[in-house]
């Protein structure tokens, strides 16, 4: 039986590469699919590494498969059975641009006769909050594209990526500084000393180091997590590099059911995150705390680091969404997790392997 063609947009990005890794790591899907990867630069070292694995790489920069150009996408989708579609809001931070790109992907898939479009989606915060929270554009536009895909009639399903354990280095600032004490501090292990002036060193590999989420104080070296919501707030974590592709592979196997697949290993509270950190690195975790700051403090720290106001407002709104409504609006993870055949990475496993924690004990 001939292989089915799977086109992966953003093949060298975090999500796209995870999809390719998951397909190639499974002997069944490796035999089932041949992969065409769309990437900005087909001559890059990352693209060459994919080529060596048997992936056909097509350069979007050469307008061979440009998300801004529907005709080039339709050409790249010719012969494809399935497409994994993703767009990067933070590349332009312009929802109109991203919406146009998403519409192009959907229209091109329909024109090419694609039999299954898997879209990397998120919740519509404006709608789910009944208009009370309308600033989380990077969520809303993904959901708006999802709605458009459903309207086109393209056979589809949707993978809702969880909160990244690994962050976007180009998006998040290398340092944040809170000029005022947190509104609430919870000490999860015996205190070494207090320091309310929360200054971040240049960690940026994980959401829990780059956005004041798990980092050592520059002076005391005491670790803390800082968010503008309570320590009991559940956060659905995803080791995106390792596990995002497993959920996409599961969606492909299930077929174009138009269902939403929630891509997360588990819900964790900040208190649980610190507890696991102390279990893995008991000495480094001495005195570790959870600091609850206000939304204004969080936004101010982002802007103070050089982030444009629009981005700071969006990300702070994202934190408000998580704290007041829930990242997945309280939806159960278990049905989606049962679709995945492989194991999923826990927070404890992630921090054991994370390079930013190398050398801790």
C-alpha cells in the first residue's frame, strides 16, 4: 500500500518538529506516512536534519508554500492526505495577519482535496468569558480560525496545545523585575531569607523560568514561582517538544471527527510544581516560595523588560483567563490522554532533564 502524504506546516518549529518526531518514532505511522515539511528556510541546519530523516522540505520563504499566499499553499498541499496546520501569532503580533494565514491554510486544504486537516487551536477567551476578557488575542484568533475551518467543510480535527513547559525564546523577555512586593507569598520549604525585590536572571528556555514562573533570585539564589493568580490554580502543562506530536498523531489516527483534543500531560498547581522541584532538587529548593502578584505588577514587569504594551496586555490577560476561568475552562484531560498510546512527560521528568537546571542538587 502506498504511503499517505502528511504536510507539516512549521516543520522546524516546536510543534511541527514534535509532530514529525512522533510520526517517525512510531514504526506504524512511519510506514503509513511520508512527510512534506514546510519551513521558512529549507537550507537551514534544522531543515537539513529533517531531510536526512527522509522529510521533503519546502521553503515558505521562496513562496513555494507561504501561509500568506493561498495559491502556493494549495500547490504544496497537492496530493496530501493530511495536513497539520499551525500559525505563529507572535511573529507579527497582528491577529488580522494570523487570521488571513489560517484562512489560507483552510482554503488551500479544501482546494487540494485534503482529507484531514489537524489545526493547532486554542479557546476563544472573549466568547468563553462572555465578553469580560477580550484582550487575549493569541487565543481568540486561533479559535476564530477553527470556526472558519469548520465552516469550510474541510474534514478536520483540532489539537488544543497546553501551557508550554518550554517557552518561545523570541517572545519572552530575558529578565523581569517586580518593583513592589508580591501581594501574597507562600513558603513551601523552610525559608533561607526574604527578598521581595524579584529580579530575574537570563533564563528563557522554559515558561517556568522565562516568565517569572520558576527562577532563582539574582542575589539570594532562592527559587520561586510568580503568577498573578492563587497557588491553587490548575495549569495544564505540556512538554511541547516531546509530547505535542503524540497528540497530533492520535488525532490523525482518530480521523477527521471535528473533535477537540486537549494536549496536556496533567493539571498542576504552582504549589505542586514547587513540591516536585523540591523532590528533584532538595538543596536548590530550600526556601522556595510561590509569589502571587497583581495583574498590574505582572504586566508592568513585562513592559519594564521591553515587551510592547500590546504583548504585555495579551499575556497578562492570558494569566487572568487561567486564574479566573481555567486554561481549558475546566475541561477534563482524560479522554484526550486516553487517545495517546505513548507515555506523556510529567513536570518532574521535565525538570530532571531541563538544561537550565543542570548542576542543581
